[in-house]
C-alpha cells in the first residue's frame, strides 16, 4: 500500500480538509506556477485528453478536481452541451469562475463545490468523466474511483491525467532531482504556502502509477483500460470504460 502523504504533517485535520486549505491558499498563484513548473507542457497534455474525448462525442461531462477550470474550459472543444466542474476548494473555483465568465462559457460550464468521494449526482449521469492532477489528492482513492464509476453511464469514458515517475535512465534520475530540489524551491519562492509544492512533489512520488493504477481501475470494475505515458513518463493519461 502506498505511503499516505498529507500537506501539513503537524495538523490534526484529515487529508481532505488539509488539501482544501492548501489549494485555497495557493489558488491565486496556481495557474502561473503550474506553467513555470511544468514548462507549459501540461497545456499539451490537456489537449490530448480533449482529443481523446472528441472522438466519443460526449454530451454531458463531469470534470472532477477541476481546480481553476483549465481542463473544463478545454473540454468545450469536444462539443459537449454541458460540462460540470467539481472541486473541494472554493478558492480554486472562484478563479475558475472568473476565467469562465471572461470566455462567456457560463451557459456551458457549471462550477460547483463538491467532494469526489461523495458525488452529488444520480447513478449513470455522465457520458464522460475527467480528472487532471487530482486523483492523488483523494483521501480514499478506491472510494473516489467507485463514486466516479457509479455516476458514469454504461459505456461512458473515464480519463485521468496524472503525474507519474519515469522508469528509464536518465529521465528517472532527472525527475527525482527536479521534484525533490527544484519544484519545492520554486513553490516556496512564489507561493504563500511553503509546504504546498513539497506535498505535490511527495504525493506524485508515492502515487500508484502505470500498471499499479490500471489494476486499481480494473478492481473497481472499469474495462478497456489503457495507459498512455507522456513526455518521458513524467505524466500518464489513463483511459477506461464503464
């Protein structure tokens, strides 16, 4: 079992509450920091998620851990009639709502506060569900994935974009050096929350990526599971069907 990583090790709050607090704190700097930390490659990864879903022509999409709404906004390109962005952090959602209003997308995208492990939707509601850089923040990974399975329609598509750890030399060594030394340093320099980017680095390192995550998806009941490593293996796109 993967080691449990939490943002604030001296806090009495549970992981869910700590993650909410952390993202509320860094919400105003989150987008710009992400561009710096990923060298902008995360934009390309999100486009690939959108292109995968375009082929499926979903009408109703749920984007979990939507944050400031980057993926939800991109998902408009799939032609979906309705996109719901759900996140546990009100601070992140406020930034997202501003971006959606600026792009005149409020009729298509609805942003709501919600818990990925207790989704406020009926069974078999969505044609597609996405999570970008969010599943590693679930307090109970299997419970969150089971909830996603519940609200996804039969034959619906589930797509996860998440960080992973390269396995080949020299990318493995370069990744470890970058995430252990450089990423937290950038976070401390630009963020009000000293530990936030340390947590994001640690949580990425222990998350069950690749075949291990495929096996968890299969255990929940998903079928036709594919794992698509991105950029030397520093991220992966997982595609699964209900």
